[in-house]
C-alpha cells in the first residue's frame, strides 16, 4: 500500500524546534545590529562622544538577555492565554506582574554583562540611580514584552490551525430530540367525608450518568471533520491543552488532562502518567522498566511512559477489559 503524503504540519514538525530557535537568534541578532548602528551614529553626535565598544556593549547586552528570556516569554504566554470569559482581571494583572518581573531580570542581566565587559576593559560601569533608570528601562521593556507575547500568541494560533484543534460537540438543545412530557390523567375524586390516603413518598430519581462525548469536531485550517472518542489512541497534557493522538495524527483540545478524563469512559481510558493517558484497547505491549515504571507500546507504533504510581490502575483497567 502506498504511503499517504504527509501534510504541511507533518513535514514541518521534525524541524519545528530548530526553526523556532533559529528564528529568535536571527531576529535578536538583526535587531541588535540595527540598534547598534543607530546608537553609534547618535553617540558620535553627542557633546561627549562615547567609544564604539561601549555602545556595542549597551545594545548587545540588552538583546542577549532578551534572547535568553524567550523561554520565559513562551511560558508566560502559554500560562495566561487564551483569554477565558470572566477572567479579564486575572489576565491583565498576570501580564502586568509578568512584565515587571521580566523587566527587572532584563535590567539586572544587562547590568551584570555590562559590568563584566567594563571590568575587562579596565573601567567601571555606572548604571546611575536604580529607581529612575529602571523606570526608564521598563517603559521600553513593556513595549518589547507586548510585541513578543503577541507574536508568540499569533504563531501558536497559526500552529493550532495547522495542526488541528478539536472541541467537544455541543449538546442538543432541550426539546429538540426529547419528546414532550405527557400529562398524567386526573385522579378520581374521593367520596364526601372520606379522607384520601397520603401519597407514599417516592425516592428521588437517580442522578443521570455523566455525559460522555462520543465524537469531537476538529478544525484544521479551513476544514472540519469528526473523530470518534473510541479512535483516540492516547492523550498527552500540553499546558492548557490536551493532545489527542488519533491514527498517527495529533489534535489539540482546550482542556486539562484531569478535567477531560472525567468526560471519557473510565473502563476504556486510564491515566498512566502525570501527563499521559491511554486507550486500553490500543495497547499492544507493556514493557517493564527498572524501578517499577513501564513503557507502553501502542498499536500506532508510538510509546507512552507509565509511571509506577499508575501501574495498579493500568492492571485493573486491563483486567476489566480482558
């Protein structure tokens, strides 16, 4: 059988990390070069010119520390996005706190790098008043913070559309599929003087079973299609998302792994790791490891880690399906 052609996301995924790291390195390098060129021209026009190595140190230290802080920007964007209804105060407050903290680390890092370079050149770097100088730097840093976080957010949204984002299908509206209630016939009236017996108390109806989604709607670029819950091979926690691994494809669903597992059939889906859960019917082989851990070989050819604390749940689930 001829192998199906890989789509754009599947071709990009193997080199994705290299492209992302290379992008930030190239971007910060270019910005550093352009900023240094402008600062050198400006320094020559001042009443007290500055040496070129000083200007290069100022601009280079700023962009070097920003480059080292990119993983922090990514973590902040993943933590505070997407926007959730009713959480505007938390969202804004979180970004304010994060921008202040990142700016303080940025300024401290610049001061350390500049002090080291000045010491190697036989001088001493004078940062000036910390309060006034940090306030000036924060006004610049907050603009950089917004642009970087927004850029990461836009890139992540594009990757979600490219990879495919899933969501639970909406439940049918009340009254659409359920038949209308039938009115009970009137009770016969009791003869005069007779007191009708008190009706027996009926126990409350049992709680309805939890709603378990059978299918999920996946949006991939401009296409939409359905996947069955039973087709999910395994699941992986990815920040604010759950990765659904289905027939060799990955789709993200906006939920936590703990919350999402409550919507799946516990007789079929079992948590085997802090960040992994599996469809028991998709396990091909269980490979024991040292220390009580295990490695699960799935029918799709992938492997899933199984930690020791979840081995009992895996055995119980496998026994109930056997």
